[in-house]
């Protein structure tokens, strides 16, 4: 009954009031009671397996978005220097990677292929060979141009926020808006730097 309480609060309170004592529970309100503690549900191996798959899919999607890889394009995923356990873990995630990360096939090599974007997830190195899918030089130029524009915008916003006269006269919402714009630009620059590092 306690597990259903967040979804059916009124019904479960009624059931608890009527039958709680019969079930060996103290009569009281579920909304103020302790949440049931999970027993025997911790499986570290299962968490490692699903966590690796989720993190890898997220990283592949981020890398594809940063590199402007067309959504419909399939690309192989190359695992570099994987041991037997790494190979087994990668093969266990193959179906999910193909469906959710637009991976065409898994490959296992001793070194990264040329013109590939490297991803490190939980100690495992994976690469997306994008040589035939994107123009690395043009992509690098685009990212550097975007970074330069963001840096100029950030400098202007910082000058405003560092000006005591502006801070004293501007409404609080305008100051907050400028601070948010600055934080967004800093986060975007960090993502661009990561993409440039991946491009090499």
C-alpha cells in the first residue's frame, strides 16, 4: 500500500486506515510515515552494465550533435584496446547502441582509426570514425567561429556586470538575464572546447 501511495494517495490512506492493523502495520497516516526500504535490490554488476550503456549512448549523441553529424546517418563504433570483459560488455549493449545511438556496427581495434572522435566512458575508449561523414576542417572552422563570437558576447556582458553604475541602475531582472546569458555562453564554450579536443 505504501508503494502505491504517491500515485493513489486518498485510496491508499483509506486502505491503510481500514486494514493497516490487520497487515501488522501501526495505524497512522502514510503521508507522514517512513518510505519502505529496498532489501536485496542492489546489484552492482547490473548497475555497471546499464550505467555503461546509458553513459555511452549519451556521449555518442552529444558527440554527433557537436560535430553536426546528420541525424539519419549511421556510423560504426570502434572500441579501442578493449579487454575480454570490455568486449563482452560492449556486445551486450549492441542492440541498444544500434537503436538509440545510430550505430551501424561494433568494431574492436588496438588503436583509434584516423579522423575519429574519441569518447571515454567508465575507462573504456570508443571512437566514432567520421572521416567520410563530415568535413573535419570545415567543422573545426565553424566551431572556432562560434567560440569567437561567444567570447565577444561574454566580454560585453562581463563589462556590463562589472560596471557598478549599470548594476546600481538596472532592474534586477535585467541583471539576472545578463548573468544567465553569461552562464549559458560559458557552458556552450566548454562544450565547443570539448568538441575541438575531440576533433584533435
